[in-house]
């Protein structure tokens, strides 16, 4: 063994803490502690592929880059196996091996302490510390950074609870950066480190928290460090400029079905089960334990509730972060930044940020150019909540005096993209209805001259945001906006009509079947009739009265439902019919179909009760439960469609402005 080389290696200490002001990534290039480059997998990303064929199969050879000191191969293999006896024997024979570099990979050097920490062998680290007390600090740094990287909460707490230099702020900040980058799903570790931070975290930490969706942790850090919301990425953007491009962080961009929306509105935000060590009192611990136990009991059998609770918490935190970003800005900064943020948020359909911006800068709505761009973005994206917000400012009605702007809006609403599928509309029929509502609400707010205006339609290749070019013409063959609107959506109209036909055909078969059963049951009453008088034997029983009334109601309801579905099948399926006529008929048909199903099951249960109650007095209980099952199942399956039809037809949100000042 070469003494000079051994001496040179012995002076380098890979587990020493990085100097103050040096990041952990910079330290990794030298001989400081474990960093992002540390990983159990020592293979290199740089590979050399040799093309060879053996038996018709391609063979790929990977070039290995880790450099292992052959003088310490036995020590390295013993540590990999976790063999403490062999490790102790080798270190006893060669004391200089405790500071030597065993292996180097990707410019990162590893000694015995860093290797033990990377492998996660805590017992080996503890034995090394006892065996070599002079290297305690180095081992603690290595174990601390790697525990943060691997998301090992017990080891992180154990190290930070012990007195030593590891508690320095620079080390906790670096550990938080490592945890958010390498273990983003280990939220408990990130929460614990975030609550130990007393100075502003790195910008990379903020970006990692945003990517992982840990906005509650970011909000906690932002309350203690308001400068955190400013200039958080390499493009010098703040939180607002980043959030306007992430729709999923807000309620308006979340894709939830009917039942998920109901759960979202009913449950509170996810309980924060992380414990704040600063308030380490008996009362705080008791409250924390109660909140955690209560939430775990409530969400353990229903993971959907837990997921939606976490989603609601993220939406709440993102809104508070955006509001905090506004509070840290001056009036000049708000006016300079808001117009761009509002337009970006409007193009992505994030109504929360638009509403927040207009609250802080209401004077923007007096800017004619800005208002024109904002309305066009809203109409182009078919953002209902944003349009309601614009109506709250009475901006749209004032546009009827501006012919040019009205024409621009009509051209935007007339254009159609076949691939456009909004998340809050299910089915071609409702999409056609929504498009008609958009056209009608803009047409009603426009000048009457625009309705009869004749236009020549051409393809517009010069404007990437528009596919059609409209030119006014006096020719008879010119088309109105309504005619162009229907022509652009002829495929959608055909698909919507087919959906109506298929749904009506299926439902009419079920309604006709119920009608047949109810009609037959009226003449074959349970228990039979007296041969002399023709009076039913159970006429005086209450169950017989229930049977008779329910059977009659089932008969009448099924007939009405059948007539409604037949009216849909014989409709002309014009575009205007999808606005009110066809949806109303479908609503009535489904309503009476559901009622006929309920009445039929009530009649069936009453008949069984009449026949079997003489022997089993309690028979009505299981009959009621069994009869309720198909009713509940039908309601669960059809209620989302039914509620959507009722809301879209009877009270469309597009026509009702939302109040911004509450």
C-alpha cells in the first residue's frame, strides 16, 4: 500500500459539514457530506452500447464508472453485507481506513460513515460512532442527510433531538431541500423539517413543494417568511405567475364527478395531523391526538373522502398563498402584474385568481382594451364561472353599444373546435345545449342589427387563434351568425340527436314493461276474489289499500313516461329543440319512469305482505329493505344525469351573475 496516497486520502473527510453559505450540491463536488448524488445504486447514467449478436439476440454492455479502491474491497463488501464483525476486524487492523475513500462515483466520495448512512444501516452507524468517537459529528451529518433523502422520519427525529452541530440552520435547510427533492411523498419528514426552519428556505425547496402539491407546508413557511412568495424560480416569477398555469390547484380546475362534488361541498378540509413541536404542551399533544384519531377513523373505511379532503385543503392553501402574494406587493407592482395574470388565469379558467385580482385592482375593468381581451378569453374558453363574474361588473350589457366588439364576440362564440370537451358537461346533447346557451346569451346582449347581418365565411390562415374569417356582404347567399353556428356544429347536432334517440328507446322499453305488469296486477289481486260477490278477500286490510293505490300510480306514471319518450323519438331534432324542448321532455320522462319503478316495487311489497303476514308478522321488514335496494341503486346511477339536466335546463348558471363583493 502506498503511504503517500494513503495519507492523501486520509486527509479528505467526506462526512464533514459543508462550509457556511455553500449549498449541498456544491459540497457534493468536493469532499463534504452526502447529497443528491448519493444513492444506493452506484451504476452510472453514462452507458456505452456495443452491438453484438449471439443467437440472433442483441446484447447491451454497460460500462461501469464507480471507482473502488481495491485495497478496501473487503471492507466495502463487509459493509454492503452488514457484517459488523468483519468490518470491525478490518478497521482494527487498519485504523487509517476510517478516513479513507473507499469508492468514488460521479465525483462523490464515500468513506465508511457515508457508506453506512447511504445503506441505511443505523446499527452499523451507531457501532462506528461508539468505536470511533472522534468521527461522531461526521457520521451524524452523513446519517442526517441520507435519512432526509430517504424520508426516514424516525432517524431524522432521533438525530435532531440529540445535541450537536447538526441543529445548525444551514443543515436543516439543506435537509429540507433534499427531502423535498428526493422523498416528496414522505410528507411527515418534510413537515417536521419545515417546522424546524427559522430562515427563508431555498427557492428550489419552494419549487419542489409546489410540484409535490404540499401547499399546506408551503403556506406554513410563507407565513413565517413572506419573501418566499417572491421570485421563486429561475425565470424570476413569483407564486402568482406560477399558479395561473396550474389548474388542478384550484376548485375551478378540479375534475370531479357528481358524487365527488357532493363530498367536496359537505366535508371540511383535511385535518392537519402534523404536530407542531413549538407548542409541545400536554394540551397541544391531546388536541393533536384527538384530531388525528378522529380523522383516521372517519377516512380509513373511505379513501375517497380522504383524497377529496386533501384536495380541498390544497385548494384552500393555494388561494391563501395567492392572497398572501398580493399582500406583499405594492400598489404599483399589483397594477403592473395583475393584467397579465388575469388574462393568463382567464385562458386557463381559474376563476379564483381572476376574482382575487379584480378585488385588488377593480380599476382594470375600466380599461377598454383589457376588458375586450378578457371577455374574448372567457368566451373562447367557455368558462361559465368567469362569464358570471364578468356579468357581476355589468361589463357585458355595456357592450351592446359597441358594434365592433359585439361582432368580435359573436365570431368567437360561433367558431367550433371538434375536439372541445368541457369537463363539467356529460354527453353530446348537453354540450349542444351549453353551446346554444352561450350563443343565446351573447346574441341577446348584442345589437339587433347583428342578428340579421349577412356574412361571407372564409378560412383564416393568417390568424392562429381564429379558424374562420367573417366579411360582411350584401349577397343573398350570405349567412347569419346563427346559420354559421349551426353549420359548424352539424356533427355535434347529429351525435346529440342519436344520444336522445338511444336513451329514449331504452327508457320507453322499461316504461312499457312496468305498464304491462301494473295493468296485469290490477286484475289479479293477491288472495283472489270471492266467487259469489267478486269482492277481494283482503279488501279490509291496510296492505291491500296500499297495493291498489301503488299499482294505479305505477300504471299512470309508466304511461306518462312512455308518452314523453315517444314525443322525443318523434321530434324533428332541430338545433333549437336542444335548448329547452328535448331536455324538458327527457326530464319529465325520467321523473315518471323513476316514480313508476318506485310504485311498482311498493305494490309488489304490499302484495307479499298480504300473503305472508298471516304466518310471519315481521315479514314487512325484510320486504321493505329488499324493495328499497333497486330504488336506491337506480337513484345512484341516474341521479347525476338527472341533476345535470335539471340544472342546465331550468336554472343555467350562465344566466346568473356571481357576486364578487360579499
